[in-house]
C-alpha cells in the first residue's frame, strides 16, 4: 500500500471514529476548491468540504482519496472498478499538502442554518457508520466535485441552481470538449482518452453537467440561491496562492501526437506511391502498422465488452481498430491467404468510410491525430485492392 495513502487512511479512520462518537455542533461549512496539479488526474482541480466545529476541530471531508499502489489498480481502473474513498482529515494536513505542491486553494462559505448543518453532519455520519465511505467513482458523473454538491443539496432539501459557466477559455458542448480543453498541455493523455472512450461522451450537455470539473463547479455555484432568494454560497477567497505548482507547459509541436501522426501519413504516402509504381507490396510496413492497429483493437475489445465503464461502449473506433487487423499484419506473409487479405482490405476500407461518416455527422468525435492514421489505413487498403489487378496480370 502506498505509504502516503496508508497514513491518510489511518488518520481518516481515527477521525471517523471520533466524528461519529462525540456530540458535536458544526458552526461553519465551506467549499474548498484546489487548483490543477501536474498529474493527469489533477488537471481539473479538486473539491472538498471544510467543517469547523464548536470544540475547535477543523476537518475536511475529501471524496478524492485512492491508492495507486493497491493490488491490480491499473487493471481495475481500466475495467471500470474505480473505487474511491471518502476520507476525513484535519484541515491543517489538507492545506499543507497543497501548499507543498504549490497549488492554489480557495474557499467559499456555505450559508447553512443550524438545522441544515446538522443534517449535513448526519448524512456524512450515516455514510461512515451505516453505508460505506468507498464508492464507485465515475469520471464525469460521480466524483470529488459532484459528491459534496450532492450532500449539500440533500442537507438543504433542494437542488442547487448552477450558472451556465465553465472554467475554460472557450465554449464547450460535450464532455470530450471539456476534457480536451483542460488537457490542452497533455495531448498524449487526451489521445488515450479519445481512443478509449466512445460516443457516450459526445452528446450535447445540459449546462449543469459541466460541474464534473471542480474548477468549473466552483464558478457555477456562484450566485446560487435558496428558495427564499438568499445566497447559498459566499464569495470565493484565496487561502493559498498558486506557487509553482500546476500543469506542465505546452508539449513541443514535434512531440505532439498530431505532428507524429501527420509525419506517419507522409511516410505512408511515400511507401504506397513506391508500391504502386513497382507493383509490389511493402509487407514489412503493413506488418508494423496493422500489428499496432490489432493491439489497439484488443484494448478496445476489452474496454467495449469487458470493462464496466459506461463511456467505453459504444466506441465506433472499433470499425478501424479491431483484432481483424492482425489479418493485415500476418496473413500477408502466407501466399495462400493473399486473397483473404484483399477481401479483408475491401471490408476494412468500407468500415473506414463508415467511421468517417459517423464522425462527420457528430455521432463520435475523432481526435485530430486519428485523421492521418485513418487516412494511412485507407491508403494501404487501396494499395492492396489494386494489387489484385497485378496478381491477375501475372
């Protein structure tokens, strides 16, 4: 177990016991919003609740705790079994962590009356004693930002009206567009997301759904009001300034996926033109390319048919990346299978056209870097289909 996580867990368990065993009064509740960090899971920021008690205890309730080093973490994460934990920590510990990371932290007071504060405390206490502090994390629908908002909403007995605003510098309409904007300096990370997640993150969002990103949610709650017209949240004020932490700088253009993939297309054009002129297939090139496509197809097969992530299926990239790509990688070396390869390439070309049509009609958005790779695939299909004429002439 990760040592840092183990300490957090032990402190949280101790405080949870104290939290549920002592008569207490919460005198002040506030919303904490943390700026983005450098790790990929920190790019949208973080949210927690701060509870200040009549006995001078100052605690945070944090729904974003997980153990990276737990058994089979990567496998379970890919499969969709992403279990996060609600942890209770001293506020000083919480704020020191973000100070050490150089990340900004802001606070908004939540104007709850004594009954609402007590109800919030009971909801948290019920999770600790009757329910479970562990929950199945969902990147866009149930996370460290949506959870505290849900608890507050239940405590006040009404939905929290949210502003139509995000923390992004440009308008966005889908989850994928939100992610792409937040991950602007991490294009390979977004490349992986766009590969793994299907059309389920491409529908047009209602304004409230942008709240999955903590940085956006902090802006969206501003101006929220109770039914009597009084404000629910106070003005945001800074507890910690940004001090060297935050996302990395932009990825240099030559190292970006778009640049690499367009270079690959240029190389494919050269190879394909050479093959057409000499009427001979460069099998080594197809073996390399379609092996990569086949491996991608195995990954998508797992994500679509085995993973419980709701956003991984349907994924129309399966028309391009699927295990049948291994036909184009290895059957090309077997003379008796060449007709099979040509027929598969005809089907493959039709599938690629279908994928492009789906992308153009907005069914599933494609990462810009996918375009030259799909074009490379289509070009190799055309070369193979043309090769049927060369064989007949011989």
